[in-house]
C-alpha cells in the first residue's frame, strides 16, 4: 500500500508542476516592477507569455476540471487510470491548448517511477549529498 501511495504522491508532484505551467500569468508579476506583456507587445508568440499558456476562459475552465479530476484519481489511489483519462481528452478535442496540456500530462503519467522505494532512496541520497555540500550559515 505504501508503494502505491508514494507512486501517487510522486505523480501528484509531477502533475502539480503542470498546473503551474498552465496557470495564467500571476498578477503579482505585473507588480514586480517589470511591465506586463500585452497582446500588442507579445509579437508572433501571442499564445505564450512567460512560459505559460494564454488560455481563454473556456479553456481555463476545462483545464481546471481536468486538474481537479486528476487530483481525485490520485487521492483515490487510481493513478494507473490517468493515462486513459488523458487519452480520452485527446480523442474528444482538437483544441490546441487543451491537447498540449493533455499530452504533457500523459507524458508525465508515463514517467512515474517503476520502483518508488528505489527512487525515494536515490533522491534521499542526492538530497543528503546536496545538504552536506552547502556552506555553513549561508
């Protein structure tokens, strides 16, 4: 049971990174002293800004539903069913933004470690080595 929980947690962390990539640009960025990019200044890449999708309200609603559904699958230890969900989304839409996100989520679902205990041990060793290499008081 712990193996399945760790696998689900790893997948949840990977997918939460996807949420950050698909979220609209935060208003706080505009207040950081840097001018916010407008549609006029975005140039040829108007669909992308600061590495994030510029999604319509309808697309954002669909993505929010997809992320919420993903969380429910993960919380109910049904992460193995996520690839089928993402393939279903891909089969139902031609929307470029939704397809990009679903493809990215499908890729991440396929990258879940086969042996979570071994991966946790490796990452723990890597973390400990990194902590040991930090200068004191810095």
